């Protein structure tokens, strides 16, 4: 027995064999995925690692296209009186001229399965059950290696699951697994390997090691993702900039803070996509509006607030739609008087002008810019929506990521987490105003508190 488990991924053409490998490997670049039939023409292998060591090798194979004719041909390779078993029939076929001619694609599949420990027979559950499928399974069974049927595309409404289950039972395949390569169910990968271990008990140890490694990696990935979002929110909430009470300087400072927050969010989005091994082109511009590496929809627009269900009050607080709070620091009035006047104005310059004509004439001195709570809520809600999409997406998906509201009311209603309130008092924590004080135990504690909150929300 080889030290490494070898599994051939087989099936009819265009059922998602390459898609299965992409999702199990977490590699969107493996092979070629297309709606065209016979996309895969050659056998291609890739290894699965557990704790840095190779424990399994998966082989992508071409689609089987003419099983009915091949079965008829196999009957001609042995006289009726000569009784030979399945592996011998396959061996004779692989040595025949037709193995490099008419049935070349089938030969590649049967040769790889014969040299493997087991096979995943991938089924597009949307397809009707046809005689060719039964003949394919007859051919594959002749290789005398365990076959685990994998029902793919199970999230589609037109699946023929009942018919496939009945057909598999009729050919003696009572063990099968549901595994949607585009949108895998939570725990689906574990169930896939556990089912394989049932067919290959001598390989159970390696497969359990693989399961444990994959689940540990997934847990670490969730923590890393939560930390990326927490750092974004801490950087933004703690940002504080002082600017002289000059109309032109104030306008320029607001515009710069807007740009810096947008860029900081984009870095977080890029890091999340990298962490989950997806590319920039995997995101739908109409859902998570990335365009040429930038947000297509303005973070500070009223539409962004509306989309995420964020509302703000009337009066001066309505200026929070632009996400900039302006507080008086010195001169003119006391902080208490400024607050009474509604000094938390913000937004586009139009908002500043609307309230500023009334206030700026009375106020003088230095003003301090901060990012409003409404924008903190939008940032958190958008990252949570992205994470929700990434964790439920298979690497075989070829359509852009569609965002689904995870249903968290925390970022639309009620107070913000205490860690963000605390960050308001610590401008030295912000990466928007220079290098953040990463050594600060208080900053790290605030980030950890947010990470724990994200994990609790996800649970």
C-alpha cells in the first residue's frame, strides 16, 4: 500500500469534477471550469496536506462520454466461454488499440481509477438518470476499487436527488454524499472524508488527520478574519484630526479623511479576499461594489447607509451621513456650548455649509474631525456581509459573490460595542493618523473584545 491515499475524481462529462477539486483544494486556479462539455482532457493531480505532510492525492480526470459503446466493445475482448473478472477486462481494454483511439478519454479515466485507492463519482444532481450513467458505474465498478458517489449542485431547485438515490441503490451503491461544490454545506467536507473512511477503513487515520487539520485551519481563518475587521473598526473609530477653523482647510481635511477611510476599508476587503483565497474579480460590483480595486459605491453616501439599514436622526446629526463629526477644541465656545449647538455636523461639504453658515461664524479656533458612528456601522455591516458570503462559498463558483445580509441587528440598532467607545478616547490607536500603537495592551484588548463579539455573533 502506498503511503499516500490516491483518489480519482471521475464521472460523466461536465458534472463538476474539476469544481470538486477546486473546492477541496481551496484553489480557484486549478484546472478549467466551464459550462462547455469535455473541458478536462487530461489527468491532473494535486495533493492535500495535513500538518505540512501530504496525506492524499486527488486526480482530476476527463469526462466519460461513451460508456454504452465501450461496454459493447469489452464483450468482444473475451470469448463467451472465457470467464474473466472486471479488472482483467479493464486491463485487456487498456492494452487494446481502442484505448488510444475511439475510447481514449474513457481509458484515461479507467487507468487512473485502477491505479488509485478509491474514486469519487461526481454527479450533477440536476441531470436526469439515463442508461449511460448506469453503464459508467458498471465500467468503474470493474476496476474493483471503492466508489463514493458525490451529489453535486444540490442547492439548485431542479435536482433529481430521489431518482439518483434510487438508481445508485439498484447498482449496489448505498453510500453516497451530498456535496455542493459551489456552496458547500457547513460540515460537508468532514462528511465527505468520513464517508470515504468508511469505504477505506485502513486509511481512517490519515483522513481523520486531514479532517482535524482542515477544521483547525478554518477556525484560525475565522479568527484572523474577525481580527482584520476589528482592526479596521478600531483604526476608524479612534481616528482624530485637528484642523484650523478655516473654511478651505476644513473642507480639505474632511475630503482627506473620507479618502483615508475608503482606502483603509479597501485594504481590509483585499486582506479578507486573500485570506479566503479568492480574487478581486470574484466580487459582484452590484453587491459588494468593487471596481478596479476601489469601492464603486461611496461609503459616505446616503445610499450606502440605506442599503445597510443604517438610519440617522434629524437636525445636525443628519450630517452624519457623511461620516465626519466636527467638535470644537479651543476658542469661541466651550465644548458644552458647542455640543448644545449640535456641533456634530459632518458629511459632504454641502452638509457643512448647511449648518456651517450658522455655526462657523460663531465658532473659532481649532476643530477636531472624527468618523461618525453611522459610518462605523456601515463599515462593520459591509465586512460582516462579505465574511458571511466568503465562508459559504466554494472555490468552484464562477459567478460573482452575492451578498446576503447575515441578519445582525447589532450594527443597525442599539449602542456600538464598548471597545469602539473606548477607542474614541485613544487617537494613538488609529492607523489613519500614523502608525498605530500596536504595543498598547489596551488597543490589543479592545481588538480582542471585538473579535470575541464577532465570533459570538457568528455562533
